[in-house]
C-alpha cells in the first residue's frame, strides 16, 4: 500500500510479518499487519479517509461521534471488509455493510486474527445526571492477536476490574482524558496491573502526558511511548 507518510508510526516485528501502527489521532489508529489493513475507530475529524487505504478489517469500540463515523467508513469499506462493532453502533448506521456484532466477552477469529471483545466503561466519571459517560455493557475494548503480539485497544474506559486481570499484553492503548475516561493515575494503576511491554496513552486531549511518564518512571518493564493522539 501507499504509506501514509504524514502520519507518525511505529513498526514491530511479529511471527507473521511486520506490524506498522499509524497514529492517526485521538482514539483513531490504523494497523498494517503484513499487508492487511486494520482501521480502528476511523473518523473524518482525525483524517481525510478518502485518502486512506481500504480496510480489510475495521474495529469500532462504541457509538460516540469521535469513534463512529459513517462517512469515514464509506470511504474505506470494500465489498469484503469485515467490520466489528457493538449493537448500538449497528443501530446508528444506515448502511452497515458486512458487520459482525461482538458483545463483552465474545471471542472470534476473523481473517485468521483472534479477537476478544472486553468490557469498556466508567465506574467513577459520570454525567451531571449521574449516568456514567460510558455505561457498562455498551462499548468494547478489543484484545487482538497479531502474530505473536497481543494488542489491547482500550476504547473509552476506566481502570475496571475486567481489564486489570489481563496478562501477557505486548502493546496497550489506554485512554486518558477527563471527564470521559481516565486520569493519569488511573492509567498508571491499570498499566501496573497488566504490565504491557509498551504503553501508549491515547484519546488524551489536553491531559498532560508528562504526569503519566512521571507516575510510570519506576516501572522499568513498561515502555511508555507518547505519540500525537490528543
């Protein structure tokens, strides 16, 4: 494919070829896994998706407008693109294409990639009326196995018990902005529990990422990488 030369990226070697992670912005990512294109929460507010490569696989964590964008999806879907999403996402799309609804706890292997849908919700941060910004059971985090790399895509979550029990995580994307997701202290707490080899805070808005770096300075086994994902 034509590389998105204007996007920051990291490259990892896996047992099934290179994994290139493109940091599109906010909660939006793109993976090139040995030629397979995987888009995560593609939105036009982060990039002009008419210029993006077509997707083999799309993962959508939840239905909020900074994660679900029908226009972006229409630009990158092919006739055989697999789109994984939640029930509420499906309800919000007029033309969903070929979709696979996954609920919290579901596991499937799609295009030879094992994928697990995990809970992603708020326990602490709530709207003025008392409802969590992200109620339990509505959104997904995803644990994706790409070759021998286990990648956690947190979606919009806090440091919930269901995520703190995860093991053997190679790369973790954890959201860090108030009032919608986690404080730096919450991210550090979750990261210390799951011990990812590489931690990318994402969806961080105006949060000072230096605070997380300082909190994690004694965790020698976790490589905290800051990319332009505000």
